[in-house]
C-alpha cells in the first residue's frame, strides 16, 4: 500500500523568459509523509508550489495524485483534487472574518446549490450549519475559535499564519503544502509549530511538504528533504544525509546564518 | 481615390486631436493608475476659455477676432493652455492628492465628481452658460491644396484646409515636445520612475507630489490645446455639459487604451487609429455607427491584447 | 477528530442532521418575501394615494434606483468586479420588456394603452415582460461576462463601458415605432429591420403599468436575493474573489464561474429595473438610458453606500435619487452641490456610508425591517 506514491511529480519545470526557474524536478510522496523542500532564496521553492497547485503550468513532465494526472488543471480543480497550500506572503481574505475564511475553504466539499441558497432550502441551511460547525472545529487546531468573528486582517501575524494552515486544512486535502510556516516566529513558537505540524499529519492523515528556512525545524521533523539551488535539485534524501552533503553545504548552509537579510531580498528574487 | 485621400486627411487632423487628449489620460493613468474622468471637461474648458478670450479679451486689445493677425491664434492657444494647467494643478492638489493612498475606485468616483462639478460650474451664466456659442475663426479656412480627380462630370476634389494643417502641425509639435520631455530630459526620467514604481521613486529622492502635479499640468495644457484646436475645426461650441464632449473624451480615452494605457507613444498611435477607424467606417460603411466602430474596436482589442498596442504585460506576483 | 474517509466529505457528515424543521425552514424561506409583499402593498395603497403624484413618482424612482444599485452591488461590491455597463443591461431589459407589452398589447387588445385593472390581464403581461426583460439582460450579462471577465480591474471597467456605449448606439439605430394595430397588421418584414423601437428619440407609447406595488415587490425580491447571496457560500466565494483571486482559487473557488454568476444575477435585476422604468408613466426610455453616464450614477450609489453593504447601498440609492429633488430650490446649483457632496464624501468617508457593514451592525434592532 505505502509503496505507491500518493503524489508523484516527475520532471516538471518552467522557464520565465530564457531563465529556467525550475527544471527536472522530481518528488514522490507516500501517504502520511512529511517532506521538506529547502534551498537558498531564489532557488525556486515557491515556484515548485506554484507549479504543483496550477498557478503556473508546467512545461514538461507530469504530476499524478493517487494516479490521477494533475497537469493542465486550473488551480481550483487541483485544490478539489486534494492539494492545499499556504502562502509565503500571507494571503488571507482580510475583510472576511476568521470564521468566514475557514468556511470558504470548507464549502469546497459541499454542494452549494445556488437555487437552494436563494430559496433557503432545508438542505442548504443544513449544509451551511455543517460548514460552520466543521470550521469552528478546525479553528480549535490552533485555538483560534475565540477570535472567530474578528476580521482576518486584525489577527496578529503569527495567528494569520496559523489561520492560513487551518484554511488549507478545511479543503480536506490529501497533500498539504506549507510555504515557510515558521517565518517570523521565535524559537519557542517554532518548537510548538513543529509539534503541531506532526499532529496535523497524524490527525488528518496527510502528506505534508514543507518549505522552510529554519534548518533546525526542517531537520527535526522532515523524513526526507529535497534541496533546490537555481531551480535544480542538488540533493535529496533523509536529513542526516543532507546535512553532510558537500553540495548542500556549499549552496545553502554556507549562507544560512543571515536570514534577516535574505528575507528582504527574497521577494524580488523568488518571483522572477 | 479622392474620397480615400480626403478621409485620410480628416483622419490625420481628428486623430491629432484624439492623440492630444489621449495623452492626458495616459499620463495620469501611468502615474496614478486611475482613469481621470474629469479630463474631457478640461478639453471643454480649453475650448470655452479660448472662445471667451477670443470674443472678449481680443477686442479689448483692439484686435478684431474675425480678422486677427496670425499670432493672435497662438496667443489664445497659449493663454488657454496656461489657464487650464493652473486649473489642473488646483484640481489635483485639492481633490486627488488627499486620496493618494485610497482605493482606486474612490479616486475614480472623485474624478467623476470633479467632472460633474466642472460641467455644472461651466453651465452657470457666470462662466459659459447653457447656450451654444460660436468660436470666431481666428484663421481663414482657405483651402491650401485642391486637387481634381477623375474624369469630367464625375470628378472629385481633394481639399486640404488650412485649419486641418494647423491642427496637425500644432498637435504634432506639442507631441514632439512631450516626447522630448518624457524620454530625453531629467524631468521625464523622474516621471517615468514615478510611473514605474512610486515608492522606489520617492526613496530615490524624487519629489513625487511635484511630479504628479506637473503631470496634471502638462496633461491639462495638452487638453486645452485640443480644446482650442477642436474649436478651430468645429466652431459651433456646444454647452459645457453636452454629451458630445463626453463622447469626445470617451473616444480619446479608448485611444489611450488601444495604444496601451500608461504609454505616451501608444496614446498618439491610438489617437490616429481611432480616428482612422471612425472616419473610414463613417465614410465607407455608415456614419450612423461612427461611435459603434470605436467601441467595437475597443472590445476586440481588450479581448485580444488587453494591454494595448504598446502596453507591457504585468505578471501577477504570487 | 474524525478520520479521512474516502467518499463523503467530513464537512457534510452532519449536514442532514442539521437541517432545520420543515415549518421553520418554510417560514424563514418565504417570510421575507411575504414581508416584501406587505411593504409593496402598503406603498401602493397605504402611501401612494396620500402623497400626491409628484411624491409617488419620486418613490417609484427611488425603488427602481434601489433595484439597480443593490443588483450592481452584487457584482461590484461582493465580487469586486467593476462594471460600468449596468445601465446597458438595464436598458436592454427595458427595451425587451417594453416591446413585449407594447406590441403584445397591440396584438392582443388592438391598443397599446393600459389594459385591465389591478392584477388584470394587462398587468400580468407586464409582469411577464419584466421577467423576460430580466432574462434578456441576464443573457447579455452572460455573453458579455464570459469573455470580459478574463479582464482585470480597470480593463473590465473599460470593456463594460464600451458595451454600454455599443448598446446605446445600436438602440439609436432602431426604426420608428409602429403606432397602431392596423399598421402592425399591414407591416412587412422590412418594417422589422431595424427593429421598430423608436430610434434615437426613444421608445414611446409603452403602456404605463409600473406601480408602487410592483416596484417595491421587485425591490424586495432583489434585496432578499442579494442578502441571501451575501450571507452564504455563494457570497463568501464572491467576496474571496474580490479580496484575492489567487488565494480564492487555492481554496477551490472557480473564479470564472462565480464571476459570470455574479454578472448574470446582477444583470437580471438590472433588466427588471429597466423594465419597470420603461413602463413608468411620464418616462420614455431612450438610448441615452444605456449610456455610461447612467451607469456611473449607479456606481456612485454603490460606492457611497459602501462596497458590499446592502443596506448602505439601499440608503445611498434612496438619498441620491431624492437629493436632486430636495435641491430643486437651488435650480442650477443643485448639480454643483451634488458634485461637491460626492467629492467631499470620498475625501472624508472613503469607505462609504457603512463600509462593509449593514445598518443592523450599528442598530441590531432594525434587522427585520430591511430584509
């Protein structure tokens, strides 16, 4: 059972202008795995997420989720196929309440008949109540229930990151892509986040792919790590192996100690 | 053949007018990213101020507007441009500057408010009133060139009038000056920097407020010139709130979009394209639908290449 | 926490158990509409006869403005798609409905004047025409919406503006109205090309069925629909598009589908409003009613009301359509005051009267009366 990958990504890539942002990217994730994707800024990590979630269309290769091809599907179809993501630069619906943010994601699995909504049929009222109940349950993952009615934009930064994860979970994904969930957290919060990520994986029985800058966090929780540099996979393997890989040390670990400066420059570099 | 050339000639003159107006739309959009709906009203002001100067100021100076010396027209033009650029400056400072950080829709509504204000102030008897008026012809509209085509009996004439030539040359000169200003001067570099990224530009020490004001003043001056030239070509001026002005502005705006809104050269090309489509459509298909061709072209353009002929595509960041 | 079973989504597992009891559901479903009927009846028979024709006429205009503004708010306020073509849809609906009642009356009753009393045959023809007008506009909304919605922000605004202007020019080129049943019988195919809708002078002679009852009934329907959309999965989907299209897609929202839906629903009610307008006594619907100046008036109502706020927009529509009447004493200054108010409002209260909120967020008690 576990031999067949849940998510199989074979040789995807994209060029922007003449520049290969990502090329020859392979990733096979078994069910309930927790993998990491690391690399220096501008290495193409977020671009990989954008390729998987259909924001960009891959120009080569193929992606399969439980054997079903994902290539060419628009982003919303990929989400309903079972891949959810968070965003590096938080993209909550700021004017909507915390609860509504989660309900929006939750309703993906509901029928949402528009005629039913307009006549307020029993089925649609029941559905709405179920969406609300489930959303409130999900907010408990991060103790956000108490703030359910506040506008999302009024949450503190850390809570916004958590809400992004809750929102992604609400789409009932099979694979969850987390883009720098620990950004801006202190070490205590990071340790808590590591536990939460494991707990999410176990409770929701998901495969999780994590982009993260904090090496300690990645090494601690990820079973396998893929390292990107300039869009090319330079190493892939369990954390112990990655830690001693000379190419990785050269490309990544050597510059990893001034994170603050990197984050500044990442905005432009990552999106070329 | 004669009809064809005549249509080309009209297209060039009308196109120059559209281009002048389109420049104002495109410059404001380039820098502040909003559609300045009040721009067409500046054209109206330009035309009516010219008329007032010609009918009231010139006689006081002892100049008969119907037999004015050659420089009188130029003086009226410059006076009108100066007046409108001051008005443009005041509007920008009072109505748009406080909204620099507001949602663009709000700025748009404010522009509509300004437009309504100008139209209705203009209708007051204190200013221009609600009656149409006739612009004195500062130029004798003598045909410069007359060519006969075809055989006798079925001959057609091609007439190139002085007014059209003056329109084309004046507009052309202004556009060349603007081109030099935007692409060849330090000030132009600052304008382009603000248009590209306002925040970075201000970090680089550019005084953004001054550049924005300047943009409005230049745009308004060009609009005033267009208004003056329009009054030369079509001396029967409608009252300031007439739909004909709104349509003139709308079509010039379409020209800016077709050329690629935010792009100065695009606006000029767009102006001539719109005029050609309108004039040729009116002459060869049916003049009832002249507005129709322009807006259909707009829709087609938006569907095929929404950023216009010379516009660049902006990649959405994720 | 429940495990991830293969078929039924977790979110729906409790849905059936959470269905409300039948009677309660029926009451909540139909109740607001019954209130709407009651309000419409009060307007028609309780208010209309006592305020005189002048005020009654203003009340009609207010009702129609509310339908237009609340419906535009669906596409503009909720879904965040800036349309400058709302008057175009409205005029299409008005012309379609007007031609049905006018030529229908000529064929059925040999005369284009109002036929029958309250709820008589003529009035039902009128209601059917209003709905058809709505459908015609909705169809146009679909045709325009599908390609235009690939455009973002200002470009969509420009394209819809172009659409409205095209409608205006096309309506100008229609032919003369056929004035009698006799003439209609004798008309040849040529008399229908271009369609006999009055040309640039407008479509005159449309029977004047529009009454306070029908205006406020449709008004109530529009408000109920807008309110139900807003506070439902549909509303969340639309608002998510307004807030962030990429995030919306990542949450599984089919943004094209929802944009088109917003456009079609919004256009439908614009068409109904146009139909009511066309049948108003003392009104001749004309091509100018499709132009962008009319569209802008409606946009202003939405912005002043606050994006997405149904009650705010409702109030703004009522204020803005009566304001010129209040300023009547100032004659030529009234539009100047209107313009200054508009600019001042944008400078001082840019989020509109109520921002994103509804009136009841401020006064919880008022909830009943406005839905």
